[in-house]
């Protein structure tokens, strides 16, 4: 990378000095978790908690009305929306929604943060879908899939701190930022797990999901599931056709491939529920969030293109950052100041 500073040195310095501001655990999600775990709750209590966070309430309604949950009749209030998605899904949506809001703050690497976050959401859904067949808890699988690579998203935020210190940094290829984020994502993911005091199964997945040998690993079945989903995600990024991509992943059974193929066609409606209102209002417009960010499609255009062409939901949702742009300070496929 053509940087006026040593990125590795800056990241290590920021980590050691605890200058990286980790996302805070969603307060409403914590309250929902405690209430649901107690077993003593009604839908009205869950609705009351959800409506205390307007952003969450909006996302729950969007999600319940999305094609992902197959809702034919439109829902306009929280109680029937929660009934449709279920209590466990409500808790997961609360975590995803709150983190999504925290990660949508403006910055030079905003597009890459959002791209990483969308992949996390897709991974969570795939893990949740495959969990019952592997005798795993779907809720735990969703959370593990959501957070297994979350350190990558934190890494981008860390790079942005360094870019603030060196404002004359030239634009860098998006692939270089991605490779750099991959170097730190496990360490930063473990830092988040410790900060949030996450369950042991999440920490095990974060630490071991890239390991070829899982002997001695805690929660090996869950780690293996997330590793398989990770492989699916990589293949879908390389192969735009769903069936050939899934066929290339050795860890999937014959029964699991058609399950995921069907699920992937419904994923975009779920992801769209988490898009900010401003993004939904500009579906056909090219992304203009920052003069230093390059994307191939805006979030809204992704969903429109996918619905028109009926092509791989995942490959579009995680479209690479490579379209040429003529804006000042940006070169083809590059992101930076």
C-alpha cells in the first residue's frame, strides 16, 4: 500500500493505547435477551421494549413485511410484527439493527464498512438456516455468524482513525484495505467479545473459524458451521451463479445446498430492511456518500438490479468496490482520502 505511514505500527499503537472505540452492546437487545431468557414475557412486553427504540421499531416492521418472512398482508404495528418474526428473531434483529446504525457513520471507508456488515448479516442468516439440521441452536448460530468477522468492520474504523492523522494519504485500492482488515479481524473480534462479555461459543467461533484443524476447539460443531458458511460467502463472491458456487463448497451436504439456494433468493428483502431511510429513498441513484468512496452500486440499486435480473442475491449484495469514478481524489477501484 502506498501510505505515508506504517499501517501495522499505527494499528498496534491504537490497540495498545485502547484508542479504538468499540461499538457498545445494544441496550434494548440486552433487555430483550434477559426478558426472553426468563421465559416470563408476553408479546406486548416485547413490543413495549422494541418501541422504546424508534430505529429498531422501524426495522422490525420492515423486516416483518419483507418477502423474507413471506408476509402477504401488510403489518403496521409492532405486536403482530413480533408475532410474525418470533421472539428469538426479535433479539437478533435488535443486535443487528443497533450495530448497523452505529456502523453507518460517515467516514472515508464507509462503503467498505457497510459492505462488510452486509456480508455479516448474510452469514448470520445462512448459519441460522443450517443450524437445526446440524442440531445446533438457530439463535446462537445467527449471533455467531453475525459476529464471526465483525473484527473486519472494526478494523476499517481503526484505519479511519489513522487516516484522520494523515489527511494527505492518497487513495488506495479497495483490495488492499480488505487485505489489511483481514490481518487484524480476529484480534479485534476477540477484543469485542471480551468487551461485551459474549458467550464462550462466540469467542470460540471468532478465534477458530479460519483453522483447518479444529481438534481441541471449544464448540467445534458451531465453529465448523461458521467456517462452512465463510467458505460459501467466499465462493459466492467469486461465482455469481448460486448453484455452481454452492456445489464447490465441500462442507455442505446434498440436503443443505438446495436449502441455501432457496434462502439466498429471499435474503435481499431482509437486508433491505436494515438500509437507512435515506438509502431506500434513493434506490436508483448512484452512491454519493463521500468523494473518497467508490462503489459499483448504491444499496438501493443493488436490490433493484437483483430483482430485475434474478441473479445471485449474495454476489450483488456484496458487490465489489471497483467501478470507475471521476470524482476528485479517487482512482479506479480505490478508496482513501
